[in-house]
C-alpha cells in the first residue's frame, strides 16, 4: 500500500469501543453523500469491491460513489459493528433509498474492512442485496444527513 502521512483516528489495533466509534464515523461520512469527503477515509490506493464493481484508488472511489448517489436518492444508512480484530472490522448495514421513479428500496449488506496503521481503510469488500419496499415500510425517517443519536440502530429496528 502507498505510504501516507494522513491519520484518521481511531487507529488500529481496535478494541470494542474504538471499533464502534470507527463504524459510526463511517456511517456519518456516508450519510453526507459527499464522495470527495468520503474518499479521504481510504488510502490513496485503496481497493474496493462494491457489488460487482471494483474500484482502485480514491479517484475511482469518488466516481463509484458519485454514480451510486445519483441513482440512490434520499439515501439514509445505518451501520452496525459485527466483529473486529487488530486492523480489521466487519459490519452489517442497511440503507433506504428511492430510484428516479419514486420506488423505495432497503438495501442490506455486509462489509469487511482492513485499515493501515494510520486508520485509513486500505481494503473494503461489500456484498449488498436490494429489497423493494413501500413508503409505509420505511424505517429511516430522519432528515438527510447524519442519523440522530436517539434514532434506533439496526438491532433495535429488528433488522
């Protein structure tokens, strides 16, 4: 991986509290839907698999996220820690969004993350499935942006 002087705490090795913090920081970043800002959490040469797409490096990550959020409108995400160890974290997540025709979806996924010593993610592998939902089935109703601290997480929502 490329050497960097950037630092993104918390840093590995992770403990339970720092892994939970890292997951929430990632969720908060993604809920901004700002591809440039989100890309800064990854090493300059980070490698991704997102569904059937592969991205290598920040410029490709920005392109992937820009395409994603152009088609996934009103995107709201919740991530939850699944497991951690040393410099790796596994998460499960769900997000709700609608397409340009107003059809709502809840997308469920799992991610495996690997971090460098500076706390930047150097590898991200994601598996995602989309479930069509009705507007009445939506569970993520906060204003666009960061999920409020008092909004239930995935476990509390029964997801």
